[in-house]
């Protein structure tokens, strides 16, 4: 009786750019990704703040909404710092 051995896929070689050293390549996309993430988060928080301010203009906010508005403003300030 023979046992079948699982076939392992061969490891693919990593492609490297001729113009970038291996130590430079991972940093640039990470920095770009972080700045894109910060921009998207800023836009999301601004949109939420605008929605709550529109509700405030139409009447008043519940205590939970007021707390959320304060949290959003704090988060936006932290992003800018």
C-alpha cells in the first residue's frame, strides 16, 4: 500500500524593480497607502459631521448625536495633527 504525497506548489520568485532597492520598494507604497487612507478617513468624517450639522440646523440633536458630533470633531483634529 502506497501513500500519496501532497504536491506542494513551487515558490514563485519575487519580482524586484531595477530602479528601486529592496529596502526602498516596500516603504513607498506603504506611505502612499497611509496618505490615501487618511484622506478617505477625513472625507468620511467630514461627511458625517455635515450630516449631523444639517440635523442640528433643522432642530436639535439627541445626546447621543451630540456626543457623536464631538467624537467626529476630535477625530478630525487628530488626523490633522
